[in-house]
C-alpha cells in the first residue's frame, strides 16, 4: 500500500512538473511571436515613413521647378 501511494505521489509530481514546463514553453513561444509581430509592424511603419518622405521631397522639387524666376 505504501509503495503504491509513493508511486502515485511520484507520478503526480512528474505530471505537475511536465505541465508547468509545457506551459512555460507555450508562453515563451507566444512572447516570441508577439515580439516578431511588433518588429514587423515597426518595419512597415518605417517603410511608410520613408515612402512619405520621398513623396514630399518629390512634391517640393516639382513645386520649386515650376515656379517662375
């Protein structure tokens, strides 16, 4: 009887340990995915800003080229 209780306790301890490890890995994976999404979004915003700056530069050049001297 004591042996079976000890084995059961060991089994439960192993199950809890494995479930906590699995949960931690899942949370780390989710955090890494979220970081990648933020990095991608920041890159997209940076690209948008560069495109807008180029558009403004072209408009300024066009405006200054068309002005009578």
